[in-house]
């Protein structure tokens, strides 16, 4: 990030570029539909980055302590050699190099790009190749670099064997440097050596020796880390967890083994063929004799237009890719095209080089690119892109095996996995995933030193997004969904860890087996196509059978086919046949009789061709028909399934309806019960009310009864009183009259207890007498008179008493 | 393949043409209505989709924008195989791109789906001063080869929608009553006369 800012600050205004996109922390454009999600993840990235930095720091410190030899011994030695070499080169180089080294020793950030840019303008006008554009990586990473470099060599050793057989014997200088030779492609080796011996023999021998010494040094140390597997394992874990941005550029170089690959001056010489014309030409002559590639004289310029077109189309608007940045990009791409003319320039390299330039100095970026393209992606970006096609077939095998359901669905929709994954592989996910994820995939890929991570990442993406994909209804939707889901894979840790953990068993050896299985088919179809159209191919095949040429017809045809394909096509097959027959005539010219035979054969050939063509068409038709039938069959199966499902649904509906009916019935019953309950409740309430009323009435009656009984009691008291008074009166009377005193009193008492019929009269008589006396208690006479009148008053008195009760 | 269901058609369309002819720019204009001065180079291929309505039917284009560089040619068949339509793009200010377009036409005639609707687009028609390919020449070529031709400009949007609409209208399923399964087989023998012109 510092590099980006530093570089941006040093720049002239960039060409007119629309800046309406937002950019991420690396300066790359973020698509508008992803802005929101990017912002959500930005903080997480920051936290992860901090954690990562700590972990790496810790690791590197422990590294320093545990392996002091690897770090202190070798690099000191090495840098001495280096400055030796470079001091003869240019003084400016040397000083800035020292500056860079000092900076790294202090643990400063790798600001090399901005440093380069400050220097670039002055120097680039005159001698571009003299600009200091190389820096060693910090010493704390040396142990890692050594381990990785040794690995790179082994890979190269194996790989170069078949190639070296085709090449000329190596020069004596080459033989003096066995270590070096192993790390580079033989063709390049020769290239450097010739250049060297041509331009500055003394210096070159010196540097060759130095490199030799360096290499043996590397080798002796390289065995050390390998005997420490835990160390490597920990490193692997760290890499899978991500490389800190601050170290990324340098670690990538360490992984690719840039220092071991680098040959001094090679890059500058590639860039300045004009100044070194002599050496260039001899080199090219040599090359031509060997590989018989006649066009290669004009080759370097063949890529120029192509590269030029793509310069402004590489991360357009990126703040670090201004005029100087793009000049550097042009130099790297041109240098690579000249370094490996059999590959030259291929679109995609512009993005790779652009990314590397953002992370490291120019020459470092060049060597990293060389490592990636020549080793990791050998055969990928060449004219035929053979390995790229092979890899897609291998991937299809793997996807088919791991996600059979998904592939079935895609097959049904008519989607080929390779449509989408082809570009993923070719770009190494650049512009296909969010940048954080791209960088994390690159971390692992460069560390592993092969293309396994390409496969694992795709498998992880399929695992993440397969479930969504199987819900799509047509090919367009499936592809759109997959593209956009991949484009929003912001959770880079999830992606990388899924890839590395869940698909651990996807290994290079297995991939190699699968590649070997598929390669012949791809090669065959490439050859077929290179022979032009179908008819053309047919005629050729038959012709070679009919006239067994001594000359290989294929080579003749291929040679003329490429540049003039269109003409041949328009002229039609007859002209091809004519040209063939001319070839044939050359062979059999002396024998005139044969001419007739040739004509006959030509006719025969035409017939055969026509037959074959119609047979082919028929085959195609049948194939299409078969496809349609398969589709129909699928459809039929599906519709059967749909029917079945529909039936099930109907059944379920029926059950549901029944249930509903039952429910209704239950509800009705429930309602009735409820009603009844209400009625009884009402009745109960009425009864209660009734009971209350009755209770009240009873109470009233009780009260009345009590009152009455109280009154009765009083009456009785009075009656007793009256009787006692009466008795007393009677006694008094008897005392006065003498006749029968006691029998009377006895009679009166009796009448009070039982109501014998004869008593009332007496009683009434008594009462009325008592009352009369009350009325006039003191008048004894009137009482007496009343006694005499008693029969009349008895009735009225009796009545009165009854009423009272 | 164009496939139909009740006047909704899905049609696979592929764009072919030289580097920088403006394939991606044309698609971007058609799909998003945008144009950028510096469009990133296409690596491999890119997919887009867009739906248009023609004659009360809708056509959903499944568009494959391919890479222009010669060597990516080897990947092209994967994308044009089974395509219902193709737009072959050249840059009117670049003769080489026109030559390249002709090669694509030949390849499609030989290898592509015989029912394929092909359009020739002379792009960057806004760059009149830099014109290298005369429109008469292209028109003649197109007529001879059974293509229809339009000069387009992704920059000004001239004829961009038109070329896609014209393709939509010409899709076989739109002109005839839909006949999903038998179609291909029925059509093939008729086509044979055109393609199998060998040795006559
Ligand atoms: N003036 C003008 N420029 C255009 C037009 N169309 C495209 N361009 C420019 O031409 C350049 C290339 O356009 P692209 O659309 O990327 O070309 P392409 O055919 O997709 O190229 P590849 O992906 O490399 O195959 C871009 O810088 C566009 O801005 C146009 O109609 N007019
Ligand atoms: Mg493009």
C-alpha cells in the first residue's frame, strides 16, 4: 500500500481515465455492486492484516534465533559478491542498491517502486537499462528464499531433460556452472552465455564463478531447512493464513526463487537489442539454426503493437500505473517476449506484470514473471495454449467427481464448467475474485510452486456456490450467478482455507496423471484445427493415403495455411486438390500414363470426400437427434416425477380436506356443548336467585315468627301475672265471701294449660275481668259489675285476643 | 441454441473479432448503456445477459464476449459451439481487424451451427477520419456471405441496440412457429446443400 501511494505521489497526471469507480486498499477498482460488501469487509481485512503481521514477525524472529547460520552466513557472503559485480556495472546502481539494503536491514518497508520511479525519469530518457530497478529482499527472509530456490531447481532439473536433448551442446562457461545451468532453461542459458562472452568476457567469467559459488552455497544451506519439516509446515500454515502486505512482494520473490533465477544484466540486454546488435544477431542466428524458426528475426517487434494496445487496458486508472508505471510495464512485457519468443506476449501477462510491478521493483517483477510463466505455467500461454486446455479437462474430471449433482444440473442446462473456469485459470483469478481473495490465492499458489491451488480454489468456489447454482433455471442464469457469486467472494480466509483444507487430497501427482490422460486428445484436436476446415482436413488425410508423398504434406499445408487461410478457404476445396495434385505431379511427372490415373483418383477422391462429408453430417445429425432425445427423455422423466409429485400433493390435499371436515364437526359439537353449558348456567343462576329469594322469605318469616313468639311470651307473662293477680283477687274474694275458695283457683290454672271446651268461657271471663280491672283498676265495684255482665262481653273479648295473635 | 417456450426465447450469442475491435465495449453499451475509454483486455471470455422484446416475444441473449488475441482462438469453439447468433466485430480504422473478421466468418461457416444468425459489425464508426475500411466493401462482403452488416459505435451508441434487435428478429424460432424438438433435424438436410459444396 505504501508502494502504491509512494508511486502515485511521484507521478505525472495519468491519461484521461474515467474515475467514477471506487478503489480498494490496493488501488484497484471495486465494482459498484460490490462497494457495500467491500466496505463491510474492509475492517475485517485490517484486523486480519494486523494479526498476520504479528504472526509473521514472531515466526521470522524465531527463525533468526534457530537458524543463525542460514541468515548470517550466506547473505553476507552473497551481498559481497553482488556489490562486486554491480560496482563494475554502474556506480549509481551500487549506491542505490546499498541504500535499499540498508533500508531492509532497518526493517523498513519495501518502498522500492517509488524509489525507482524517482530515478526513472532522468535515466529513462537516455539509457533505460542503466536504471537501478533491482533490490534484494530483506535478510530475514533469506532462509525461506533458500529453501524455495532449491525446490525450484529440482523442478527445473526434471523438466529440462527432454528439452536439453534437442539443444546444442552447452558452451564451456556453461559447463563450469552446473548449479546455474540447472536453474534455467537451456535456451536462455545459451542466450546469456553468448551475450556474456560476446560483450564482456572477463566480467562474465567473474559473475559466472560468483554465481557458481553462490549456488553451491545455496545448495549446502538448502538441505538444512529441508531437514526441518516442522519449520516448513509452520510456514505453509502461515502462507495459507495470508502473507502480510508489507512482506508480500519480497515473499513472493522468495517463493518463486527470483534470486536464484536472476542473471545480472540479462534484463538490460533484453531491453536494448539495438545497442548490442552484434551479440543479438549472432545469438539469433544460432537460435535459428537450432530451432528452424525463420520468422524469429523480426520477432521482438511482432509483439510490440499488441503490448502497446494493452498498456492502457491494464488496470485502467490505477494510481500507480501512470506514465512511468506503464513504461515499466512495457519494458517487462517486451523483455519477456524476447526472453521466451516461443511464448512471446499473451494477454493476461499484462495483468500479471502489472500486479507484480505494484509489489516490487521492475527487474524483480521481471524475474518473478519469468518464474511464474516458465515454470508454474509452462505451456499455458504459448501459441496453442495446450496446457490451459488440458487443465480444463482435468478440472472437469475433478468437478464431476466431487460434485456430481451440480454437474448433472449444469449438463441439463447445457452449461460447460470450462466456460467460466477457463477464464478463472487463465487470469489466475485476477478480476474474477475480489482483490483480497486474489492475493491470498496467489500467496498459496506461488508458495506451492505449481498450479494445484488453481484447482483447489475452483473446487472451493463450487462447494460454496454449488447449492445456489442447482436452483437456476437456465444456462444464462447459472453462468451469471456463478460469475457474480465468485466476484463477491470477499471472505478470502474462508475461500483459501476451504481450498487448502477440504481439497488437500488434490495433489500435483494426481493432476499430472489426469493431464497425461487428457493431453493426447487436446493435441489431436489442435492439430486437426491447425489443418484448417473440415473439408481441407479430409482431403489432406485422404490425399496422403492415396499418394503417399515423400514430402510430408502436413508441413506444406501447415506452412501455407496459417498466413493464407482465408484465400484457401475462399478458393474452395478444388484448389486444394489442385495444389495437391501439383505436388503429386512433381513426384510422378516422368510417367505420363499416371496422369490419367491421377484424374481418376481425383474423381474417386471427390466421391469419397463427399461420402465422408455426408456421413459426417449424418453423424452430426444423429448426435443432435440423440441429444434431443436425451433431453426429451430427461424431460419425460422430469414430467413423470412432476406427475408423481402432483399426485402426492393431491393426496395430501385430500387428507387435509378430511382433517378440516373433522375439525368442523368437532367445532360444531363443541359449540353445542358450549350452548348447553350456557343454558345450565342460566338455570343455575335462576335457581340461585330463587333460593336467595326463598331464603329471604324464610328469614322474614323467621323474624315474624320470633316477633310473634316474643309477643306470645310477653302475653304469657302477662297472662301469668294476670292469673296471679286474678288468684290474688279470687283469694281476696274468697276470703271475703268464704264459699269455695280453692276449687276455683285450681280450675283457672288448669284452663291455662289445656284448652278444654268448657274452660274458655271461664278464662275469657277472667281475662275480660282482668282487663276491666286494668281499665279501672281501683274501682273494684265496676269489676265486680263486669263480672256479672260477663256472658255478653265474652265474645267480643275472645275475638279481640284472636286478632292480636 | 435458441430454445423457446411460449415466445420467450433464450439465445446464445457470441462476439468474435480482433484485439481491441470493441467487442467488450459493444456488449457493455448494450447491456449497461456505458462506455469507458479504456476497457480492460478480455482474458478467455466474459459472460453477460440481456433481454429484448421483439414482435411481442422476448429474447434473452446469453452473450459470450471472447478474447481477441490470435492464440485465444483455440478457446473460441467452446464458446461459439451451439450459439444461435454471432456478431463478428472489426474496427473500421484498422484493416487488419477486417481481415481477421473474414477469417472468423469462414470458421463459423465451416464449424458453427448452420442456422446461426451472423452479423458483421464495423465498430468505431465515430472515428470517421481514421477510416481504413470502406463500408461498401464490408457491405458487399456481408451480402456475399449471408451476413447482415451495420456500422456501430460503442462510444456514441450508434446502431448498438439495433444490431442486437436485428439479430433477435432474425432468430429462426421467431420467424416460424415454434417446433422444439424436430427442428434441427428437419433443417439440416436443407443446409447441407450450402455447406457441402465440395468438388462440384
Ligand atoms: N472511438 C471509439 N473507441 C472504441 C469504440 N469501441 C471500443 N473502443 C475503444 O477500443 C478499445 C478496445 O475496446 P474493447 O471493447 O476492449 O475491445 P475488445 O474487442 O473487447 O478487445 P479484447 O478484449 O482485447 O479482445 C477500448 O479502449 C475502447 O475504449 C468505439 O465505438 N469508438
Ligand atoms: Mg474485450
